[in-house]
C-alpha cells in the first residue's frame, strides 16, 4: 500500500467501485457497502436493516436457496458473510484469486436480487429472535446495549442494531421489500476489491452484473441528539459472577480533525497490555482480567468507552480507579516515552492489518461510503505522527467533564445509586 493505493470508477448509475491491486497475494477480498443500518430506521422499523441482511442469504434469483449460496463459496474454499451496523451494511467474500468472478457474482446477486420468500422470512424471524436471546444471555454484550441507551436515549444510536423481540415480531415482508427498494440502490452502494486482481478485471464484471441497475432516492439517517446536562448511570440486575462496567464520554465525529488525537488518547488509556488502565487495574490492583478502552465515531457524533469486568465487591473501587485515570489524562501531560510507544503501537497495528486483503477492501469501502474520501495509510500515519502531547491533554480537557459521563452496569445490583455518586471528575 503506497501513496496511491487504489483506483476508483463511478458508473453512470452512481455505483462507486474501488480496487487495490496487491499482486503479492493469492487472494481477492470483495466487499459491497450499502448505506443502510439502524440509523436509517424509524422506531417501527427497528432491526429491519439487520433482518434484511439475513434475508439476502436465504435465496437470490441465480442462487435460489441458502445452500446454493453457501455451497458456491464453500466449494472453492472461500468465506462469505455480512454485517449490519448503525450507518452501513456490508456483504463480503474472500476467495483464492482464480475465483474472484464467482465471489463478485454471488455478492452482486445478494444485494440486487434477493428473493425475500415468505416462508424464509418467517423462519429467519425465529433465527433473529434467537440471536437476540443469545445477546440477552451475554452480560458483556448487554452492558454495551445499556450504555448505548444511556448515551443516546430515545434515538436510533441508542437502540440495538438488531432491534427488540417486539420490533422483530412486527416486521413484515412488505416492509423488507420496501426497505430494499429504498436503500439498496447503486447510488447508495460502494463495491471494493483488494488482492491479486486488476481494476479492469473487476470493472468488467461489475459493469456486467450491476451496470444497468437503476438509480434510486435513498433515505438519510436520523441525526444524534445530545441533551445531557449531568452524569447518567443505569444498571441491569443479573446474577453474574462478575460486574460488567462500561463508562463512556462523548467523542468526536468521523471527520472531526481531532479524531486521531482522541484515538491516540484511547491507546494510551486502555489499548494494549502496557496501557494505563491495564497496568493500574490489572497489574497493580489485581481487580480484573479484562479492562480496555475503545473509540466509536459516527457521521455526527462519537464516544470513548472504557469496559471492565470485575468482582461485584470490587466494582466501586474499579470505577474510582478508572475515573482517576481520566483525571490524569486531563490534568497531566503524557510522558514522552509513553507517548512515543503509543504512537508506534497505533501505527504498527495499522500497518500489520493492511497485509490482509479483507482489511484493505474494508478500508476502502468504509471510508468511501461514510466520508466520500479514502485516506491512504501514509496520510493516516502522518496524522498520528503530528499529534502532540499537548493535543491529547487539550482533547481530554474538552471531553472529560463530569456532566458528560455515562455509566452502565450489569451485575447483581438492584439500583445504580451506589455508582451514580462516584461519577465526578
């Protein structure tokens, strides 16, 4: 991946195609990104984008059954799957180079010609409800959902991408067909390919399978609303062996100039075995096995989240220790050696990931769909190198304020009151 890592073509129908030629590899990864997700749903539609993603795998015009879809890719040793998030849905496939045309053919049919058969719709409704039940039995996933509800109450960002059992039971085939017609249109889609294939090879097949697809008028996403004026805490009772804590502050949108500063701050704080949170809570205090931080960025909002799983008797001490680390980030400059190590970790992690054709395909598709611009790896590493210690303290002072603290706890607690009183900075 050098300074010009990809080629891009926009077809007359608005479909964007980006490719990265990686001749040293033996694989090709193809991704189809769609502007569809939970932020594009009304409350009545909650979970519809995720449900539709499932339905696309239940049969298409050229591959009429789930077995034919899976066997087409399994039969050449490939892997195919999809995922739905808040602002996008992605269908992806990775195969050995000789089979890239097959992979592109299958993916194209999935997004353009799913059958949405009534009998498959009802069967898949049961599958999705079981998926929701699985999440309900997982406290570390439940705490993430509870945190989202606390951060973004009464809006799409605060809902489970998969919806609720009640909303899924209310979805109909007509709703899915309408959503497909509305959002799955070429001017709302990005196709990417990375690996041992050229741009011309990809374009030949894309023009054949998707070039005559008619444009549409997709709906936009619902904006985020922040009316928070004081810290919030929520808890969900579960008779677990661990207390699961998730603490978040509001972050930065995906195109905010300070996003790389916040990302580096998160690395210092809680990413990696040498991060401050790991050293303090795990190595020094012995409070937990897993503690980490991560950053989420959306079109108009974001968050920085810290998770820890601890003994219920140690939960208050753990929360106090986490808050103390936020205060340190806000009030003190990070040491030069620690700061340099965090930069190298961040850059090294990125560079190592870019050896994978699937990662490169995602790198192109996610950026193009959400921002309309693809940063090169060199551009990103330059942005990381440009961050100063003063920058991280400035962003910490801006974001680490008590009024914007949000805490979710899942464990053997009937009320969040004991934690609410600790939410001070």
